[in-house]
């Protein structure tokens, strides 16, 4: 039996805690963090909570004084212990508004749900076989004040993931509203061409990924040039290397997108430096 935390109380995984009038269910009115724990410690805790608090400000939540990062940190660790996920685990912290219509929410105080799942010990190891990806074009990512947040309006990601599953890809590249490369269904994306590292700028609509930021720092330690810019599909198919990043698996090399194969010479160096800073 797995357990989850809803507003500070522990429930069985089969318990129902959200009603039909919930704004998170009706409108996707909320945001989330996907957090990795290693041996009972939250990896990049400060960065996760800083991004969460920034997102709550954008979504105009009223945050009580008692609702703090320390409170959530403690409740995450309690849930991990309850679920016996104290090795390597993935936690999803979902913040959402309560009941109400579009114009008449009685409260803007955040509600929250915390869930946890175990992760295989080797999930962050170097993927020597490489990922296979494709491009999903039917739903585009907007470029606005919400784009860099991990909010609950996830339909482009949902549809991209469905496409990836249908095509037997490991992931799908998502384009922004201008038809340029934005990110993937679960990760930020980086390209390498002539030993220069490129990644879509935040204004291109990608998530302000924590691991994205860590990779940018690692690239600087390797004395490599990094450019945040507009990236086209042509840039993607003329790159030498492509890799993906998120806070669960850290960095994964992409071997193939459509008929284009990539090498991993520089990506492996970045992977090595990144892991030396985490462990």
C-alpha cells in the first residue's frame, strides 16, 4: 500500500480527496514540482522551493505565514518514511486552488498533495545505448508568463507523450508557438555543434529547469561556450550531439531523432562534470 499527503494528512492511495468543484480539476489551476530524493535527502531543495514560490506568486495564491518551504520539506520526508522510499525516490508536490468557479473562488490559499514512488538505483547512470526521439508538431507550447513554470496545464506534454508511446520513441520534442524547438515532454533539450553548446532561451517558452541551470554551470567549468538562443528544426538536424536534462535522471544522451544519428563525445564530458558536482 502506498500513501499520499493531502494538506498535511496522510491517506491511502485509493482514497478520494478532490471533489467535482475543484478548480485544479476544472481548470488546471495549480502547479507542481517533481523532486528527487537520495537516501532521505531532497536533491536541490532550495531551487525547487524557490521555483515553486515564484510560481505561486505568478498564479496569485495567498500564502499563509505557516505555509513555508520548511513545512513542506518536513512533510515530504515524513511521507518518504511512511512509504519506505528512503533509497532513491521521486516525489510529486502538487499545489492547487480549492473549489469554486472561474470568477468566484472562495479562497486563494494553496492546497497541496504530496506523492512518492521508488526509483531504480541506476536511473541517473550514463545511457550508453542512447535515447530515440521524434518531433511532435500538432500542439505548440506558448511563450508567456506561464511558460517557464511547471503548471498543471500540461496538454502539449500529454499529447507529445502519447505520440512518443505510439511511435515507440523514448521522448518527443515539443515546438513553441513559432515552430521552433522548445523542450521535450519531460525534459529540457541541449544541442552541441562544433563544440558549442546550445539550448533554447527561456523566452522561447521552455521550463526554467533546475537541471538546465546546473548544466549551464557545468559547461562553464569545461571552458565550453554555451549559447541560449532560438533553435530551429534545421539546427536540431545539423547538430553533432543532443542531450536532455531533468531533475530525475539528470542527463540523457539522444542517439537518434528521426533519421539523424548523434555522437556523444562532449555530452559524456558534461555528464561526468555534472555528476561530480552532485555527488
